[in-house]
């Protein structure tokens, strides 16, 4: 077994330098994003790491191929982070790693800088203590995951031969909850779009023009209100096309998962939960698609009639749905609403991601379960679903023919994408021990990876 000899304080001091880089892919400078990429590359000198330019933010590539005849894995993660949102909602500075009891706080500590850091430390420990890794490992760490990985597909297709692997292991993702170890066997797909409503050529004085023109904010509110029926179902015809019926067997499996709905509700500060009728809370979370209004932009607290109002929409998709069909269904539904005095435009974003699944009996799931059982003895490993989206999974399966194993030591309750993001400090060492075991198990023995033939799914 490897020894992870650094103290927690030493690990956290090192991670703090990474968190301090405000690598918000949506609006950070090129210099900032490159700084984060260079931090990663400096951690992977043993793997010939380099920062690689793309049409967007750079990638970090590396490979250690010193295990002839052993399987090859591709480790995936990302160094970009979400915007901070309202700084007034943060208890500590977002780009300063702060120790708060048994957790660390800061933007990116759990999505995805902390989980990637775990992998780096494991790889370094193998090289320092054993002089080699147990299997061949390639690294692909991107800087655009939080904006849908728009430039990753072209890069992966162009460099498919270099990236070929028997399995992709993602440091991104999250365990479902802290009470038990878990693996995710699916993640939801994603489409995003804007609905833009335009009225006059410019903002108008609400006293001089009020009551004589249509208000785009009123019109947008009507449109958004019609996206769902009263019982929580998405109202657009065709939105649910392709989704198989939830089987009795799957419903029984979900019902068997320990889940306290009152605790879930109370933890969110709510009086009641709400969602699509006919499904339990956990069924909605894991098995049903969603349409959410993420934000509105128009006017402000001053007396005008805004000339433009925009609604930002995202949809999480499940197996069977096609992103392009979902966008078509929503567009048709919105444009069918004839609201006088305004012009309505639907603007889909470019990146659409289908849902992803890996079979529960896949060799990588079996190996990962064994690794978690080693770190968490006596605790059952739960097979869960990531209700969020990891855009690269479908791409890797299509181009490399390799399945992706989610192996993250983030936890879903750690305020991912929200103010006051945090990570449990204990997860760092637990993750290091688990990644070590996983690599050893995939390299040799009953869980050894079989080679993947290009053009076929793993």
C-alpha cells in the first residue's frame, strides 16, 4: 500500500494555490485559464504534461505508458469552475480556500479541483514510492466543462488515436450523499436555451408609455408559466418522446434505497416538495427529465418598461431523449403562444448532451465497488444516478469506444455550483486510498480491464 505522508495541512496548502486561480470558464481571461492549466501541468511532470491550445480554453494532456501489456485508462477531469453568483451570499471569499471545522470551502474545491487533486497525489505517490504506475495512464483535463465542453468534441475526434484507452475514469461527478459510498451508473443529458421577448426599440418611461404598449416582461412571464402544467409535467408536446416507461422492477429498486423525504425537504428549508405527478421524489431525481427556469434578465428597480426580457432555460435529459428533439418541442411550444405587441425568439445553445449509462455489471463498476469496500469496510456500495450532466461521457463512448466510470469523492450536498461550495476534508485521504486500490484492481487479477476495440462500446 502507498503511504500518503503529507499532513492534511500540507495537502490543503497546496490545494489552496489551485483554488486561488479564478478559472471561471464563462468569463475568465485567457491568462487566468492558462494559469490554472499550467498549475495542473506542473503536477504531472512525470507524465510529460503539457498545456494544449484549443479554439477555446486550453487542455492539459499527459501520459505515462511505462507498463507494457497492462491496460490503459484515460483520466478525465476539469479545472474550470462555475461563476460565484452573488458574493453577498458567500460566508468566505470564494477563491480563498478556508478550513471550516471538518470541511474546506471555496469555489471549485468539490467541483472539480479537489477531486482532480486526489488523482494527482495518488499518481505522484506511485511514482515516488514504487517508481511506476500499475497500469498505463493518460490524462485529459479540460477548461470548459462548466460551459458544456464546446471545443472538446473536435479535439477528441482529431486526437482519437492518442487518447485511445480501455476505460475512461472521471474525477468529475459526485457521490450521492455522505452516509454511504456510492457509484453512479448514469448521468442526465442537457440542453440549454434562451427565450427572448422584444418590444419597443428602447426602454420606455413607464409613466409616459405605460398602458399603451406590450411589456416584454409580462409577455415572458406568460410564456414561462405555460412551460409546465399545474401538476409539474412539461407541457411541450414531444418533450417526453423516446423515454421508456419506468418498469416495476426499477421502481422497486429505487423504493428500496433508504431515503427520508422529510429530511430531504427540511434540509432544503422547504415546507413541501414538488415535481411531476405520479413519481416519487427519488424517481423524479434519477429517472425523469426536467425543465427549469434558471434566470430572468430584464429592466431593474427603476420605472421603465424594458424593451427586452430574456429567460434562461435548462433541461436535464434521460435515456431515450434526443437533445435536438427536445429543443424542437420547446421551440414549437413557445412560438405557438401568440402574444400581441412583442416578438419572441428561441435561441438554443450549441452544446446538447444526451444522457449516459454504464451497465451495473460492467467490470469497471465491479472493480470500483471492490475499491470502495476496501476503504469503507462493512458498508454497502449504492448504485446511484447523477442528476447533473457530464458532457464528455457520450463523446468518449462514441469516439474512443470506451465507457466512463465516475469515481469522484465529491458529494452531491456540497453546494456544487452554489455559494459556499465545500468539501469534506476526510474525502481527500479516502479518495487517495480508493484510487490506489482501483488502479491496482484494474491492472491485474479478476477485475483486470479487457482491451477495447476501436469502434465498439466497452
